[in-house]
C-alpha cells in the first residue's frame, strides 16, 4: 500500500513521469498555498484532466484535501471554487528538509552578521507578504480589513479566521508553515506582527503563536478608536502571551 511520503517522493518501483508530476503538484501547493485544479494545470503545463487524476489519487491517500474557497480576482472576491491543500501527512514529506535548511541558513546569518542581520532578514522576508496583502486590505470595505487579510492568509495556507473579541477582533492563524523554524527564531513572528500593524493601520498585539507551543497563532486587532489608549494601558486577555509578544510589549502585558 502507498504511504503518504510515497505520494510526493519518487521511489524505484514507481513510474518516473507519474511520480514527477505528483511531486510537482505537491510542491506548488506547499509553496503557493491551496490551488484549484485549473490553476495547477496552468502552472505545470499539464491538462486539467491529468491533474484531476493525480489529485484524486492524492486525496484518496490522504496527502491532499479539498474544500470550497472564494477565489480572489482583480475585482475582489469571486465565486467559491474547489481548492486543494496539503494535509499534515502531505506536508510532513517536505517539512524536515525545508526546516533543516532554513534553520542552518538563519544560524549562519546570525553567526556572521549578528542579531541585527537576522532581524533585517526577517523583516525583508515578511516584507514580501506586506506587498501582497496591503492592497487586499486597502481595497476591502471599511471595517473589513482584518477579514480581508484573513482570507488572503488562508489562500496562502495559513487557515486564518477572525472573531470578535472585546474592544476589537482576534486574527487567528490555525496553521503556520514556518512554525518549526520560528520556534528557534521568533524574529519571524515579530516581523510578521509588525507587518500586520502596518497593513491594518493599527497597533496589533500578538497573544499566542504555534511556534511557542500554542494551538493557534492569535493576534489582537483593536478598533481604530482605541489604538492610542492601547499604547498606555494594558489590554486584558485570557490568552497566554508569547516570548515574542513579551519582547514587544514589555511591562504593558497583563
């Protein structure tokens, strides 16, 4: 019986062309987030029918899952479409190699350039996200910037959602593609939080991260009218703060 890793890693007993296409399918989904069959076919230069056969097999093996998701187009949100995303089993075939390489690279940056170089790299890395997400939040209806950001994050594989919370909202990311790396380098979480603040135009506060052992990455987004107060007054929360949140909020954390 095929295993999850067989679905994305070629083996000696498998057809080379078949395995190569499936590995490419998995890699595109991993690096670009959930994809429709049509988008995968276009990216890989394969017929939609062939892509669907590969996806059906990968779904049957538990490597890929499907769900309905609104696809964002040039005019905003479109109709729901069926998208495919890697499951935990599918991602496991990639994580170890990617994580080891990323950790080694970040250690080298810190050893040769110090903490300042590491922080600069983290800011530059998440700066690419800022370029992509800023227009999404800016073109959303008034008061829906956080929801628009959550949808964009979900499209990139973060499984994000928004819930009302006291004097604001909570932006929740239920999956983090770089959690294992961020566990050793919390600068990635800190830089991401700074980007969220700039995109939303508010001083947001990171309450919890998957990298720190929490179940969900949780960010508090205050209403615009309480931003000034949040800089001087502690914001009550029932959620544990992370090391990255502590480093930014200091004595203001309750």
